[in-house]
C-alpha cells in the first residue's frame, strides 16, 4: 500500500525588485528587515547575482496616454497576426 505524502504548501513570498536593488546598493539589511523581510532572505540578496528586471514606464502615464498606448499595441498585434496568418 502506498501512502501519499501530504505537503503543507507554504506560499513563497515575493519581494519588489526595487527593494532588493536598494539592499544590494546600500548593503544595509535593516532596510529590508524593518519592512518584515527575514534577515536570511535579505542576506541572500547580497550574495546572489542581481536578477535582470525589464520594466516599462507606464506607471507615470495619464489615463488618456494609457488608452493611446493600448490602441498602439493592439494595432501592432493585429499587424503581426495578419503577417503571420494567425489573426482575423
């Protein structure tokens, strides 16, 4: 008889890349630990090679600018779909 192993699935916490970068730049663990990040996690950020994070500066756009960006991206997707034969 095989007894299935049960796991107590613990969600892995994710932290903002800007916080990791700040801790790396300053070398100050208390920046993270004061915000509730475990000391061992913050120490790991100092040891590990920095991860590459790609961001788009859309957070600073106004609502009309965001709508314009969406329309531009939709046109680009339609054009790519037509050239690949996938789309309508």
